[in-house]
């Protein structure tokens, strides 16, 4: 089975208690090209910078696989380009994982970002709700009270609201997806490989940066 077919059939289904967490596969129409154009084009939230948005979900195995490639690529981007991960929630059950990312960001502990993927997909830990997430973070050496305060803060809630707005504006229906310069979106469903997605995103950066 090709990688493209695998993406189109995969829903990143993970059971949570008695419920099920679903990350919808990208629409088949996305496979017509290497990228799609965003209409209307979206403004950058970072003044004077070209934004590259990495839409991801911690529960998505494809996001886990591509993350090291995204991190390596980010180090090669020019100074006027900024990469911003955007955690996506396709339903309410995924909101706590959005809060996890922004809490780690607020506490300057994004060194644990990759560890979350490892815990879920490599160690099969069920860190999906607030209690399990907090216990896991505390076990990693983060102060429990400080984490809980940030996790439940207005600042984190505001960032989640913006993430949801961005996912809607860019019509994100599957992860991982990479948006460039407010104008283009590419993903493995379109490029047929993780490496192809990074290569296409690089081409889009160069297009926007001309």
C-alpha cells in the first residue's frame, strides 16, 4: 500500500476511556497536487516574519514520524522565517493535549515536546487527560503546581482559541499539515512521503521569500 493511500485510510484512532479520539484523514482532493493555495491568504501573527505553521496532533503517528524532520529543517530556515507548531483538536477530547503543548511552551520546557510523541507512540502511555498529563510532566521534573497553574491559565486558553481559528482558516482536516506564508499548505497526503513534504515546504518558503 502506498503512503498516500495509508494516509487517506488512517484516522489516528486512539481509545480514551469509553470514548474514541479521531483525527480525520485529509480529503482525497488534496492528492491532486503537491500543495493547495489558501483562499483568502492569511496574515502573519509574527510581525516582519514569514510564518511556517506546523499543524500537528500528539496522537497522530504520522506527526510523530515527521517531527524530527521538521525540527532539522527548521534549523535551516532563513532568519526572516519562523516555524510555529500549532496543536490541532478535531474534537473536545483532544483539547488537553493542546493545553499540554502550550503549557510546555509557556514554561520554556519544549525540550519535552518530542518526549510527548515518544511517550504516546513509543511507550504507549495514555497521557490524554489532565490528570495523566500532569502526572507525566511531574515525573519529567516539572513542578506540578507551576504546571497546573499554567495548564489552566487564561493565557493557554487564549492560545488554544487562536490555534482553533488557524486550523479553521487554513481548512486543516488532517495532520501533519504545513502552511507557508499564509498562502500555501502541503502535507504527506499530497506529496506521498514525509521527506517530500519537507522538500515541498522548502520550495514554498522560497516562493514566498522571493
